[in-house]
C-alpha cells in the first residue's frame, strides 16, 4: 500500500491550526460551530496518526541500519557541501559519470550502471522498455561513461555511457540532469538525435522525476530521490570497495543538497529532522 503523502498531512495540520484560531464570533453558520466543536477530536486523530508514522519510521530506520551498517543517512557528510558545490550541476554530473563508469578505480564494476538503468521509469512506453532491456542485457565492464560530452558544436550531453562489446551492437545512454536550470529550446530532441550508435536511450534526471518538455521522442525519467534510494540499497553489496567512502558522501549530498532532506549523526537526529513519511518512501521497501 502506498504510504500517506507527507504534504497531505502537513496541509491538514496547517488547516487545523488555522481553524483553531477562529474566534466563535467570527462564525455564523451552524456547520462552522460543528467544525470548531470537533477540532479536539481531529487533533487527537492527527496526533495518533503522527505518532504511528514516527514509530513506523523508527522501525524502518532500525531495520535499514541492520542491513546497511554503513548507511549514508548516519554519520556521513555531503561531498558537494564540503567543496562548495551543493547544487552545481556540473559537479553532480561529473560525480555521476564517475560512479557509472565501470572502468574507473572505484571498484564497483558495472553494478551502479545496472542499477541506474534499472531504476528509470519508462511509463509503459514499449520502445523505451525495449531499449532499457536491450542495454541491460549488454552492460559489461567495457562500457564507458563521460561527463560533459560534446555531441556537436551546439550540443553537449551531461553524461553519456557507451557500450562497446566486440561482436555486439553498440548502444548509448544519454543522461540530461537538471537541478535548478531549465531546458533550452529543443534540447532533448537535439541530444538524442546527435548521440552515437543506433540504440540510444535518453534519461531525464530531475529533482521531482518530471517529464522533459523539449523531446520529439519519448525519454525515460528518474528523480534524484529514487536514484538515492537505489544507491542506498546497493551499499551493502559494495562493502570493501575503494569508492564506498565517496559513494556514501555522494548519497548524503543528493539527499541533503538536492532532495532537501537531512542526514543525522544519530538515529534520533535523523527522525527528528525528517518527515517520517519521506523516510518510509526512501527506505520502506528495501
């Protein structure tokens, strides 16, 4: 079952607070008086729901830490904040390209590249699903990822991953990553048209997982929060790798600097600083 949306609970709590401040003489209709009379009851319901949410979040966090002792949610810092590039898109795309590149010395092989391709949303588009399956079947440690890749004199991909396997068809994964910047005219259409290889999958990576608006063919999409979720789930499998300390700081950076969450020095801080529903969405089904 889908968890309750945190913005719904927040809006409901704010509405109750506004109603509580209404003076009796400001109301005239009988139904207004009925609402005011039932505010204490609604307060109790909200308090009980919030208490259950916090308790559930604590259980989820505890179970998560049992599975992932090196969780980036506890005792980690943002690499982007440390360098002064909290929402700098080039810093984020360069980090992403390094993590996705199986030939880098992080020791992850193609594990994160496979998770990235598997995490994207295709919205039921048959061609996108075919391309994703095609690429997943052909991902190997021979793939290469490059940041700020020039496709033409006027077009540059934030990240491009190319698959070159002897005797197999080549493919490319084109990632357009947005944090604060907006799309320029025809940007996604030009990116996909100029990308190399006949099998090309475009992924629009954004804060909220929105659809791109400048494409002439369908693009897959992915939110930074969903990407963070998949990375957190990958941490136990990457124990002992050289790149794990960086990966922890990268995930913390995504959560804090892009997703507006706060990681803590302890479980109590994590629970106090974050909405319990957001923690459930991040960790609840791992």
